[in-house]
């Protein structure tokens, strides 16, 4: 059994920051204590006072495989994620073919085996017609059931009221929703065309994908979850208006939980002027007041999880006009660095980041033995250097699409080392090419 000792670390874990050494034995954490002796045959990484934390568990990514692999694939995007301190990811079902059957789900797991640098799990997608597949789903087969309650997702738009009721009534595991009210969006698009023709400016995006469209859909999702006592997790919230839907209670006391994504914490609508379609995403990045409300909701407990919604498109696609440019940003490589910049600004704390990006996803999805630094648990760990800046440019981008909305920005921190299942997969700015990812185990039932 290989052994790896991390010494002189500032461990961020379970609401505390303390000095600690961590001994890794094989895939798991063997001991957490101060002053653990190295001994013969033990590799040592001296953290030198840097932060040590559990790896981020990203509950929302689009790695584009199968069928859209010109944009990204499980191998390339999981490697970029590991370089960004993400040790586990949960991938969405809007691929080609869509992951809307248990057979497609099994095939996707087979594709991932021995190819992912980080640990992986996959969602079953809901449609207006696949209730039998949802009912047949067994605990552990999927992270959750994804329902697109908003436009622009093709055949996966769930807009039949009866189908929605059946999904919430019958889902054996947690339901996740993309909440935007399609008729409102379509009306807003028509008004924008009347005003601007086909040359709609990007600044109209938060008006088209409006706060009202978000609130109408998220309110419906909350109402359905309460009516059928379903487990509900609402993804990528963007508005101050929606925060009143959620409780400040600890996640262990809630059946309805909320997620925010890094780009909605970082950008506001003022950045459309310089970044344009590079920050076009659905739901839209909105006003500075909305961004501030999301930060506040993270602090007071209304928002339970921080994720990325990593959604790469080619650079050429993103250069198209407003209606033709696809929505989505590549984010996994820089999400954790962005969060630590928010710490440097005084908007968040390291303990809060670890709670919402590592602990909370493990708890809400029933991820087994991950998300915390505990003896006997899997060694999914990240060393973050808060004193070494990291500048983003083309030379260090790892996502297949090879662009980033953060290009030119210098983060205040650097991902020093990422460890997945006890194996060093990224260190000192380089991937080690260790393909250490394993299938995640999910045991939370309705």
C-alpha cells in the first residue's frame, strides 16, 4: 500500500481552520494529527502553511460526452477540473443521445471508466414522456433527476404540467431543476426583436432571461416539491427575488435546497460591455444587486451549494450574434480560485467555501465517504496557496474549447496540488496523467 504524508498544512474542514498533518494510506485517509512522523517508504508533501481542504464536489457540469465532443469530453474536462481543485463532478444529461433512459445512463458510466481524472456521477434527464424510466430508477444509479423547466434545452424541456406533477410525485431520489419560465422568455425575445431586429445587444440578455421568468418557474418548482414532499434542489439561482423562497435552516433540516454558480457570484451585467457573449449563460448574469443578494444568501444559509455549471462551447460559436451564440462558459479550472478571490475581497470565508463547495454536495446527494477530511474516508484533497498569484492565459488553459472568461485575470491564489483517491493528479502547474477518478456512490433516497 502506498503512503503519502502531507505535513505543515492549514486544514480547512468542518467549519474550522487548524494546523494538521494528514497521512494517506492507499486510497484513504489513515490519520489526521499534528506532527505525524514520516517513517520509511512514505512520500512527503510539505504544505508549508498552505491551505489543505477536501476537493470540491461540482454538482453541475456539462462535459459534452457523448455526441458533442468537439466542445469537451470526459477526459479533457475532468483533467481541467482536477487542475482547478475539483475532485468529483456530476454531469448533466443534455448530450447526444440524451441520458433519459437507464440504458443510456449505464452506457455513459461505461464511457467514463478509466478515463476521468476526477470522480464522476451522472444524472438521469426528465422529459415529458419518460416517467416509467424515472420510476424504475434504483438508488445509486444516478446522482439525481434533472428537469429542465426552462427554454433552450430542446426535447428535454419539461413543460407539460401533468408530466411535472408525476416527476415530483414519483421520483425515488432528488429532483434538480433549471428554472426559467419559457413563455415569459419568448415574449421578451419578441419584444427585443421588435426593438433591435436581429442585432439584439448582449446587455438585453438579463432582460430577456428576466428575474420574473426565473421567479415564476422556481416558485412552481417549490410548490410542486411541497405538494408531493419531494426532495428538490434548484440549480444556478441568479436573482434577489428568488431568495425569499428558501429557508435559512441548515441543509440537514431542509427538503428544498438551492445552488449558486461561481460566475453569478463573480460577474454582473456591467461585464456584458467588454465580455459580450463570452459570459452569455442561462439563467443570465444579472444586476450587481442580484450578485450581492446571492452573496448574502450564501452567508445566511439560504443557498446551500456552490457549483460551476461548466458548459464549454467553441470560441467560434461564442463569437456569433446574440440569438445564435450558445449559452454557457468553461469554468471548472478556475472556479475555486475565483472563490478564494472572493475570500481575499472579504465577501466570503474559507470555511464557508469548503462547507458549500465540498461538504454540502456530499450531504445533499448522499455521496459516500467523500467531501470531508476524515479518517477512513477517500483521500480527495486540494492544497491551495493563498499567497501565490495565478494569471490565466492561453498557455495554461486545459479545457478542450481553449478559452476562458477569466483570460488576463490574475487570481490571488494558486491550486498547488490535487489528490484524487490518494493519487496526486495535479501538482506545481502540471497534470501528472494519473487517471484516478472512480464512480461516485450515491445513497440518498427520497
